[in-house]
C-alpha cells in the first residue's frame, strides 16, 4: 500500500493484482531487492505504508487509521483483474510459491484449483464482505468477517471492491486494467506520476491459461460470489485504464452500497466518573477523557464526580450507610445510570480509539447490550465498558440483583456491628462465619456481600462480575440475551497494559496501535507514571492520539 517517493501518489495494493511488481517499480526494491523472488521479511514502514503487514490495506483502512498519509496525495490508484484469474493466482501462489518452473499441466493445476475452491467455498459463502464489499474493508475487533491487515492468505480471498470502496463510494482516482500491466509506466506518466519499469515478481502459474480449463460450474460460482469485482473489470471494456475523477474521463461504476441500517436504539449518552473531581484526576485519566471528547463530538458526554452524580441519578439509599470502596461504588453508579438512561459507560482509564458511532449500534443490535468478553476465567464480562438500550432487559435484571445485594450487605454490616463491639473470642468468629455463609444466601462465584476493600486481590472485589455470572446460571432470559450478544474478547483492550505501559514498545504493540485493532484500550492509574515516558508503550499510544 505504498506511497510514491515524492508522497504525491498512493497505490492500493490489492492482493494478486501485480502489487509486488508495482512496489518494485515504485522503488522499494532498493530496500528489499529479492522481494517477490524469495521469502523476504519486511518491517512496517508507517510513514510510507509499506511492509510488515501493511501492504494490503484498504482505502477505508488508510482513511480511518492513517488519514495524515492522504494529506498531499494527488492520485490514488489500483490495478483491477478478472476475478477468476485473480483467484487462480491466489491458489497458484499458495501452492507453488517460488517454484514456478516445471509446473504440472494446466488441466492438472485446474483440478487442484477446483478442489481448493470447494474447500474454501464455506468461508466465502459465509463472509458478509463478499455480499457487501462496497462498504469497504476495515480490520477492527467488531468486524468479524474482516481478516486482520497482516492475515495475508485470507486477504487474498477478499473481493477487490472492498479494497477501493469506502462507505459505498469509490475512493480512488484511477483504475488500471491488469491486462495492460505492461503499459503502467506510460499510463501513470499521463497523471504526472513517475515510476520505473515493472519487473515480473511473485511468479506462480499462468492464470489465464488455467482459467480455460476450469469447469463451467466452478466458473459460474466464482462470478456469482465476486459479482462486484466482475462488474468492475467489465467497466474497462477493453481499455487500459479508467479515471474516476470528475476532471478526467469517467465511467459508470456499480451503485453505492446501502447505508447500513441503524435503529438508533443506543441513546447517545456517555457516562464517565472520577470520584474526586476531574480537575484532580491524574494525567492519564485526563488524557483518556480527551479521547472520548475528540472521537464523539455528537454525544452527550457526562463527566461525573461525587458532587454531581446525584444530579443525574438517584442512588440506592443503602449507599448512605455502607462505606463501600470506590470500585464497588462505581459499579453501583454505572448500573443505575444505564438503568435510567441507557447509553454507554466508560471507565476513567479507558482510552477511546474509534468513534462510538462506528460500531456500538451493531454491537448492541442483537440483545440491546454489549460488554467485552471474559477478562478472566472466573469472569464472563468486563465492566469497564458497558453499552445498553434505554429499556435493556439485561440491565434491568442486573440492576435488581445489585439492589438485592446491597440489602444483604446492609444486613451483614448490621450483624458485624452488633458483634464487633463485644469481646473478641472464638464464639464470635463462629457466629460471624455462620451468618455470612449460611444465614445469608451465597453466590456460586463469590459471596453475596459487597467488598470492603479496593484491593483487587481481596475477597469479592469482582462482586459485580460474579453477580453477572450467577444471573447467567440462574436466569434463562438473562442467559439467552447474553448469548445473543456478539463476543469481543477483553484481551485486545488489555493488550497494551499486559505488555507493560512503561516498557519499550515492540513491533507488535506499535502494529496494534497504528492499525487500531481495538476500539478502546484499558489503561490504569494504579501504578505511578513518571513525567518522562519517552520510548514507552504509553508514549506510542499518546503520540498516536496526537496524529493529525
């Protein structure tokens, strides 16, 4: 997906469309002279969008993840190929990579291709991108059918249209016919883009010859699956290229993709809480707050604290008599807010990567609720990000259970007070133990009462999560609704924290940050952060948020 050396033209490298040859013509061979001739490891070049898994970015991914790379671009172009020949080329590359001499007869290769195609067919038929490629391809945690940017073999199967369309519109200036590949240098010169001659790289099989030997049944199924690609290719009508800009000769392209329906069931209200007041929050919290403001300007964002939360929601009376630690208090606050308003709750140390409008509606569409999945073996959800409709049944049931837990916790607190003033002896210990574990009902996942400490290692620190787990076990409606919700692992948002926020960045952490693999990242304020964080994972994340 490289830029030209003068950074005025952008080449969209659609897999199996002479992309590596084009990259060599653009001068990248000076860094990797054997590229496309032998196995060559490349490292990500984020300035030029080349190498290390960046070579097959879609125009949508560039526009949303690397918008600064488009600021001076005068020409965006791609090479388009007949979908049957392209798919044969993908098979040939997978099967005969770097072994293009002494190949079997075309009929033998065609037979192998049809067997491979039959094995690949379930993936293709069940992939939503082939049905709606004009929306554009985006590698994100909520885009379940989209291969990650570095999943090369799967990206070879994605339709060409999804690389060059963005939300239903063609986002390129020039399409070059693969059949005129020998004319590329001359064609680009007409648009004031200078490249070298195209060497033949990534040699495998003669796709046009083998295409003559595949069955009519196979041919028909490919053209059905890659309908949009076939229409794109047919637009050339024998021409070497077509310009898609209004100032150049243009042609009619397939109609724009339908805007995906949005029921707008999630109220556009966002709640965040810092007990001591946001002016007193640490720098990491203030930076997280700024990301939500930056990416969600159309949302009603409520930055609450101890003095203002009561203006938004009436909290249970039990909180007046219980001295809950702040994590447990915020658990109660978030469920009460979602019960009253619906919308989104985000912890104060949650870093926003993508606008909520891009993904939260689809995440909640099936059950009216979303939470990240399985942060630990004993916890079915994470509570640092929750989204719900106004009358979400999961929230209703969970809220009722929380109020019941508060009542039981009050009862336990009164019992503890009764016995706490008497002389400590073994009888007190026995009575306390019996009351807590037998006279009060007990959770399968931890005890009923709320925690008394904000230390994550203490008993019942995760009471809110355990309560959710108990409801899954005991309430069939709750279980059914949660089963319907899409499952996005909490591992992605936790990745940077687990890698070590103050450790040097790795190629993996940089790749995840640049390509926005997670919609949010969970940070922490529990560990002190020095003033100088240069050359750390946290520094990389901060700088990504400052990119123009």
